[in-house]
C-alpha cells in the first residue's frame, strides 16, 4: 500500500512543484511527504533542479533582451551615421555649387570674352566661336559632315533687347533679340542675309544656373553628384545630375572659374515635352581679348543677298 502511494506521489511531484495540482491532491502529497523520507528526498531534489532550471531560463531571457537592445542600438548608430554622412555630403555640395556659381558670375557678366567650343555628334563636327564685346556678338559656326561637306556661318549681331518671360527664362540663358547680318559659306555658294532680327540664347556655360533660392540650391545639391577630377591636366570637378536641374547630365567644371570645360553628350526633354540631344562638347575661354578688328564684316560684293 505504502509503495503504491509512493509511486502515485512521485508521479504527481512535478505537477505539484509547478503548483498545477488541486487542493485535495496537495493535501495527499503533503501528508505523504511528511511521513516518507524517500519521497521527501526525491521532492527536494526535484525542486532544486527545477529552481536551477528556472534560473538559467531567466538568465537566457535577460541575455536575449540585452542582445536585442544592443542590436537596436547598433541599428540606431548606423542610421545616425548614414544621416550625418548624407547631411555632410549635401552641405559639401552646397558649398562647392555656391563657390562655383560665384566664380562663374564674374565671367558670365564679362562684356569681353571669346569662347570656342568643339563638339562631335552623330558624325557631325561643329566648331563654334562666340566673340562678345559689349552689346555686340560675332558668332562663327563651322560644321563638317562625315562626307566632308563644310559650312561656315558667321553672324554679326547687336543686341536690341532681352526677351522677357519666355517659357525658358528661368531655366535657360536669357533669350535676346539681335539685329544681325548673317553670312553663309558652303563649298558651292556664298550667301548673306542682311539686317535681320533674330532671337538668340547664348549659353554662358556656367555650370549651375537657375539656382535662385536656397530650395533650388538644396535640391541641386541633393540630386547631383560632385567629385574632384582633372581634365586635360586642369583641376576641376566632375558633376553629374538630373537634366531638370543641370542642362547637361554630366560635365567637367573648371575649379577656378566655375565654367564648363567639357560636357558629355546627353538627351533632354524641354518643358514642352520635346526631346532633344546635346552633343559632347569641349570649351575654351579667353577674356579681354576681343577688339574692333573682330567685327570687321566681309566684302559684301562676293555674296549673294538672300531676302528674309
Ligand atoms: Zn513515499
């Protein structure tokens, strides 16, 4: 009988320790434990084991929480580093853009400059020269096709006015009206159009334009990438970005002048949704070298006059 009780009690012990047994069973077990040394011993051992077990469980739990908290902290630090790096980089670009823009203004406002550009696009080679002296401009555009057909157009123009409120007024160089004489020389003929009025927009080649406020500056800084580079041995910045903000998607900008010295070929869409293409171009600049001699027009008697 006693042995049978022992077996029952020992079976019940795990649940009893975990307090899962009912009151009647509890009384039965307690009564038995008081009288049976063997079961009491088993009970004590079991309780001890269970306590140890619970403690390690607790420890593991704490360890896990600590680990989890550490992971969260690492994640917070990573996010913080990324945010700080982003802010530092954006600030750096804002500084460079502002600096280049300020330097370029000196040249943009120059009333005496000579700019030469060379570009190659779809097999057509173009050399463009702009001579600017006060309100006057001489533009020479030489084009050569793959077949060797050459054409030289020379324009002598005097600025009449700046056209206000064109759709591009804010994003492109200003459109200006010129009174012009235009001379065209091809392999077969020489023609001239005299005293015509033409609207022109002569690009100033400043790397960043349309940055009128802090918002524009920040947006340009965020959406463009700027890195140090050299071009033909000149120290410059390599700038790439969205065509919505930069006219060209990528270009080399002279560090000392803020002017484009080379642009990559790129496609663009104007505000009317029309697609266009800009050739890869290299630029050279001279300041203060243009004089009256550059505005001596050719002998008109050699040309066929074309009416407008
Ligand atoms: Zn017993």
